[in-house]
């Protein structure tokens, strides 16, 4: 990794083995013909008869590098591999091949409520979630007021998060992730759950983190206005492959 690179991904692939019915190859017509000719076929041979295993590439030979302070917007259709890439970078899952290197602490916001316990209060979950992300108890205590103020859910900090709306969960989770001073911040499209005002606030925070503090941000969104406003680089993914990575204005 170069001296100023924060993220480096080399020949990264994630492969899943999936069971597929042979009838999928023949198509619906072939399956229907078999059923009409021999309606007892499934009963005689069992539900798994005629199955085979195929490899599904969630990611296929991905390569890129991000410098400190860069903001990468990741776009693509559902199933393009965006979330799988972020899970590997967040060390939630391992790649099948290749490697992903990240320098420093990672703050991730991938799914609504990740790291939260439904029965605990908002206050208790701040301490739980922040500790999972690598903060000491003393650090959390020092930043607690800032986290709560940014989240905008001050009135509900002693309420169990199972009573929170999905938008409230996102607000609190983002506030925690943004205040742990991560060298690399990873945000999936969960911000779409929040209201427009908080989305704008969150994008402003990510911009401040990257431009003011030199942190690196990876941001998945279907909102191209947010991508253009925030991201210095844009990655376009399709079916697990990297179609484009470069300057956002040229994407």
C-alpha cells in the first residue's frame, strides 16, 4: 500500500455456492412438460432431485485504491455487489480471493440497528455500539453529549430502542459512527430511511470529516445529487464487477 493510501483492494472476489434446480436450465416450458408427463416425479425422487451446485460471484476481481481524505461514492443496481464490498471492508465477512487493506479505525453504518440491542435504551446502546466500534468507555463518556445532540433524539435516550422508528435508529447509529473519529467511514444506503433534513446533516458531516479532518469515506447511495455533492470519486458496479471508477463529474 502506498504511504498515503487509506484503502487498497486487490483482486477481490467473493464467491457463494448455491443449489440450483436443473429445471432452471430448461426453463419454465421444460419444467412444465416434465410435470405433465410425470406428475409423481417429485414425490418419487424427492425435493432435491435434479439439483446442482453453481458458483455465484457476488464480487468478481475488484481492484481500487483510495487516498486519505478521498470520498468514494458507490452506485449500482440491487445485487451489484455494493453491500458485499462494504461488509468485506468492514471486516464482517471474508473474501474468497484477493485482499482488502484498511489503515486505521473503521466506522461502519451498514444496516438499520446494526450493533443495537432492542431491549436496551438509547443511552445504553450508545455505549454498546461505540465500544463495538472501538471506543473506550472514557472516550464515549467524553463524546456522549455531542453524539446525542447530533442524533436529535435527546428525549428518547432512556427509551428502549425497540420503540424507536427506523429513522430514529439511523440517526443514533450514524451519530455514533461519525463521532468515533474513524480513519475510514463506511456508510451504506441506510440514510435513505431518514428524513431529508437529517440526510442533509449527515452528508454535511461526512464532507466535514473528509475535507476538514482528512478522513476517507465510502458512501453507497441511489441519490446522485448526494453523490455529486459529496464524492470526489465514483464507483459504478454491475453484477459483481467494477464498471467504472474515477472522477465523479465524469461518471
